[in-house]
C-alpha cells in the first residue's frame, strides 16, 4: 500500500509505492494525473512504457516524482 510522505529535497508531498517489477520503492507525485505514466494496480506501481505487448492496467495514474522534483532539476543544472 502507498505511504504518504514528503520529498527530502523539495518538501513536496509524495506517495512511496513499491514497484511491481523491481520491488524498489518509488516516489510518486501525491496527486493523480490522467497524463501520468505510472499506474497503481493492486497497491503496486507499474511504469507504462508504450510497449505494444504491455498488459493493459487499470488504476489511477501518477508521475514519478523524480521527473518533476524542482530540487532534482537544480542538481542536474549544476553538473558540468
């Protein structure tokens, strides 16, 4: 089941959810977004890849927080 928390870098609310593929915890933006590329199904997160053979999953969609984290974007800018 997703756990609510806050990003340590930017402080925004996130959901911590286990990946249905790797079992690793993923930070997702706390609010669902119908344009998101991560689906929550049976309490696990599955990233949609656009693969034709990908199973059709039903559930709310979210974005991976690391793709939208303001602090993460600033770190990328600092790298030479």
